[in-house]
């Protein structure tokens, strides 16, 4: 059943969702303000610059209900998504923390992992500071996440704690036609080090909406590797907004892999708040059929001596559509910034479509910044070389396509996850049109 308009769709979404009362007055105030804001906002359209290549009208044909407020603890096999290197696993089922499918009973000293509402009792001040950053964002999906703020995760790594094993956050969609609003807050204190794998999968669910927000903070000298894998149902919708603050001499490594969802949108704003911070961001989107994958990134250098290296690739088959909009912003006074961005896009069929827009805005005079974008098909010389050595043409094409993706996948320092993603990529090369 179609919804008549954006206003009706938002009203229906809000009417179908309730949240319990919590003790935190700030929490309640944030929800109330966001709910009022959501009523004022419209679903973004292609008339808006930030959404001009991404048509959200398919959402209007679907009605989403609220997921269960308690996790569904019935039989669910998560073994196929397990990452052996990650001895700590936190599982959210339809956005709700599932103790039965998690393994966080014995945490290392200095590491805190708690469901978001529970963490309010012990870390309320830190959490409220992060939530406050988004209170004025003029974005419907941000407003909805704030309005229905309830489920999510709080991860805090204390000063000087260096974790050797990754933390696996497994987000499983299990129910059709539901909307979830998970909120992830990740804080790495001074001189700490950790790796977090944020993994979105589907257990037979379809036609659902994941509206996730992430707040990430690195204190001075901290190092955080943040790996996000989006391999949801091909009928799902996935919208993500991440805000990352990087302090002096901290190092943030972001690796985002997107394979699933009928329509996905990943927005990441990284702010360098201290001198000599280092940021590395890799992104890969592989889509087929009629999928749409939209990636927006902002690298905001507000202090000097910052370094950033961004590489984003898309592989687009069938009639799929990929979008990349990346901005490097160098503020006045952020001298001796060294920042680069590359967007490389591979088209596998005549109907595949890519819109890419790397941007530079520089307001300092002693910087080194570069950007570039390429859109094309497989290299004919490389293809001819492989065929001349005896490989069938289809096999040669698949090998070159796999190599294009493997360059970024192989940078992930988690062998079992690399194997999972490589297997998925190899399966896709055989079916690429």
C-alpha cells in the first residue's frame, strides 16, 4: 500500500513508534526536540544538493513498523558471521541488544561495553556530550534517530589500554518491514588502541530500514581502526550518519565495505580537532541489479599538520547506480595539512551509472592537497594480456574485477573477515553482468 506523500509517510512512521521513559532529563529533552524537528522536516528529494543523485521515493511505497523492544532470543544461528579473531562479540537483533548471542561477560580491564540505555546510568555525562552534537542537524534521518533514541551500544576504551583483538558488533535484521534506529557511541581515550568491526547482516528479513548513527571520539594519541561492513538484504534500506572527532596526534583508520541493500547511504564527517592527527579512510561499494549506493564524506581539517589519505572505489554492474561525494575542507590556520582523495569507479555493464564529485575547499596557504576521479571499464590492455596467456575472456574479466576490489579488502588486518569478503567478491564476479 502506497503512502500518499512524504508528510503522510513520516506521520505514519512516527505513529507506529513508541519509546519508554528514561530517567535522564537530557535524554528526554533530546527526544522531544528531535520529534518536533522530525514533524517539520520532509523526506529528502533530488531537488536538494546533498541528495540530488539519490531518489528516496521507493521508501514511500513501504510502511515500516517498530521492531520488538525486547530481543528475539529464539533460535538464530550466527555462526556464519562469526569472526574468530574477535573474542568479544556484541549482537543486536533488529536493533536490540541480545545477551544470548553476545560474548562480553569477561571484558579486559579498561574496556566498557554496555547497551546504550544502561550506560546512561554510569556514563551519562560522556554520552550526553556526544548526543548534543547532533541536536541541530537539519536531517530527517538524524532527527528520527534522536527522536526514537533507545537501543544502541556504548564502547569506551580507557586511557592507555591497547586491545590486541578486535571487537565485533554484529547487527542482525530478522523481521520484515521494521525500522530500527541503532546508535553507536565509541570513545577511545588518550593513548589507547582498539579495532571495532561494525557488521550489518540479514537473517532472511527483507524490506526493512536501518537508520544508524555513530559518534566516534579519539583523544590525544589514540588509535582506532573502525571497520564497517554493510551486507544487508538486497531488498533493505540502509541509512548511516557518522561523526568522528580526532584529537592531537591520534590516528583514525576507517574501512567501509558496502555490498547489500536496495538503497544505501553512508555519510561520514571526520573533524581533525588537534594538530598532527592522521586519518586514513578506505571505501568500497560493489552493487548490481538496480541497487543504489550513495557515499558522502567530509574531511574537516581545523588544525595544522594533519594528514589524510582517502581511497574510495565502486564496482557497478547491471543497472545499478553509485554516488560518491567527498569534500576536503581546510580551515584558516590549518597550515601544513597534507590531504588527498581518490575516487575510482569500475563499470561492468552499459547500463551501470556512477556520479562522483571530489571537492576541495582550502582556506590556508601552506598545504598539500589533491583529489582525483576516474570512471571507466576494465583496462583493455590488461584484459588482452590475460587472454593472450590462455585465460578465457570471462575468467580474465572476473580476475581483473576481483583484483580491483581486493586491493582495498586486503588492507583489513583481520584474516577471517578478509576471507569472508573475498569469497563474497569471488561469487559476485561469476555473476557480474
